[in-house]
C-alpha cells in the first residue's frame, strides 16, 4: 500500500471500529439490564429493542450510499455519525423500554457503512483493496470481541445508560476522525449507471455472500439474547462474564491468524470459509445440548471459543470477498446491498430471537439458529475463491 492508502485504510477502519464498538458494547448486557426498565419483562420486546437499529439501517444503507455519490462521502458519513450520536443520547436518558427502542432505532438511522466502504474503494487501488476491506472486517470482529470483554465490567460501574453515553462519545470521536484524519475524497462521484442494482441482485456469488452476512449477524444477535442469562444460570455473575469472553476471544484470534491468511495464500480459502460456517453450526447444536442438560461455565467457554474461531474468520473475509467478486463498475451497489443485508440480519436476530425465547424457549432458539447455519452452508457450498488476478469469481 502507498502511504495514502494506508492512511485511508486505517482511518476508515477506525471509523468502523468506533461506531461498531458503540453498537456492540450494549450487546452482551442488554438482555439482562433491559429487564430493569418498565416493560423489560417481555423477552420479545427486549429482543426487538436489541435488533431495531438493524431495521432502520437496512432501509437507509442504500439511500445513504446514493447520497454520498451526490453530496460527497465525508459529508454523509459525518451526518450519519451525528444521527447515531443523537440516538445514543436518547437511549442514555431512556426511562422505559419503549424509549430504549426509540433510541436504538435512531442509532440505526445513521447508516454510514455503505458510504464508508465506498470511500475506501475510492481511495485504494484494485490490487490492494482486498487487504483494505479485510482490515475493516477484522476491525469489526475485534470490536465485537472487545465489547464482550469490557461491557460486563463497565455496566457494573456505569449502568446501561452510561454505556449508551459512551457510544455517543465514540460516535463523536469518529466524526473527528472523518474531518481531520481521513484523506481528502475525490471531488466528484459518478452517478450509478442504469440497471446497476439489478445486476448486483442477479449475481450468484454476491447473493451467496449477502445471504451469508444476513444469517451470520442474525445468529450472532439471537445467541446474545440468551448467552448472558446462560452464564448467570451457570453461576457466573454478569460482572465476571469477561472471565469467559477474554480467553475465548484471544485464543480465537490466534486461530484466525494461523488459518485464514496462510491458507488463503495456499488456495484453501473456500475450505476455511465453509469450515467456519460449519463450526458455528456445531456451536448451535452444542448450545442446544447445554440448554437441555444445564449450563456449565467450562462448556459455555469452550462453545464460545469455537464460535469466535468461526465468526472472526467470516467477519474478516466476507467484506473482502464481496468487494472482490463484485463487477468493478457495480462495486458500490454491491456493497450497499451487502451492508443492507447485514443490518437486516441484526434486526431479525434480535427481534426473532426474543420472540423464540418467549414462545419456544431456548430449545426453539438454538434449533432455529442451527437450521439457519445449515441453510447457509448449503447456499455457500458452490462458492469458488475469487481470482486475485481478475478480482472476480472464475
């Protein structure tokens, strides 16, 4: 990478990291802490409040991306981060679950993911874009992992409202990065050609990735409607959940570093990708067994380690794959659709996860997650690793 490309990649990855850390910080503790609010005794409403920001993001990712074509990437990103900060403040001052839900939905309205990835594509060459996209994906995985470690500790000191106040501060820090650190963007952006979106929506390799990112984040959110309560049931106080999360996260990053990039260089990306999907599917079956036999800290720690091994590989590789398999003239549209499906996965995972627990219990939740992973494995099975030379699937 050139110095400018490194600066663009690192600064834009930092924006993703700050924003996603703000979103993820509440994830490990939301289901437990929301029960303290009026209306928090309804698991389906708690799940809806967890996932609602994904719905508003899903509706606004493509419009924000199109606005960035017309008005400039950085302006749109700053606007989106300010909207996200406003939603965080609403949630911080919420006095009921309803106001938490409203705050989360306003957070989601700051849908800047497509604009950020489009700006990254503007500022990197084709031959280094995969590395840049992988850096963004890895930053998201790292923030998710970090949130699982620090959130239980933070919430014991500052509460859920304090966590939302922190997300506001993180969003404002991201705004400062956009204004003062991100390199100057291109002066003009070309309009999206006619038929571009329809081309993306009929591209088989992209559709497989879109389906995959939807399932991955739906399962992720659905799991964390239940995981904190299972750890408490196993005898671990919520302030000590990081005892399980931290070793699992750190060990999984070692596994990812020793598998994804070395095996990709040797031509085994497809095997690693499919294996990661299979691992997460096995974790769902393991959690189903735990829900029946009774949770233990050791078993939950092992299952979370295996989950992170698969999740980190997929979260680091999928954005890179989406940018590589997309036709060069339709890359922006492809990333807009990809981010939309990611956001909708968050919403469905939270909302449906809460509904499943309320109506079918933990067994129904983990059966549904297992089925989702099996379907993804079947959909992803025909995939081929993209050619480094052409940037498209063979």
